[in-house]
């Protein structure tokens, strides 16, 4: 019967134990400040949904929010605050 070397078993166990930490670290939580309405928004999957809807409704090509001009960002925040 084959027995794996101790270093291999140790490496596999470290990977199994570190897996959840690595995976949960990928879920980044970002807060974005809205300078026009003086509030913060959690940029999570809900906000991404609003942002994608805004892009669709206003017929814009997809771009990351932080890459948009200040004018377009203001248009988004104006639209976003009307959604609540």
C-alpha cells in the first residue's frame, strides 16, 4: 500500500484549512461615498444590480464606476436616489 510522504500530507492539510480563509477573502466589501448626497453606499451585489440597471436604462456600455467621469457618476447617484 502506498503511503504519502509526511510533507505532502502536511501541505494538503494546510491547503484544506486555508481554503475557506482564501475564498472568503475574495469577497471584498467596499463602501463608496456619494459626495452629492453626502452618504455612503455599500458596493455589494445589490448596488452592482442597481448600477447595471442604470447602465441598461440609460443605454451606456459597461464600465467600472470609478472609471466614469464625475458627470456620469453624478447622473448615477441622482438616478440611484430616486430608486428608494
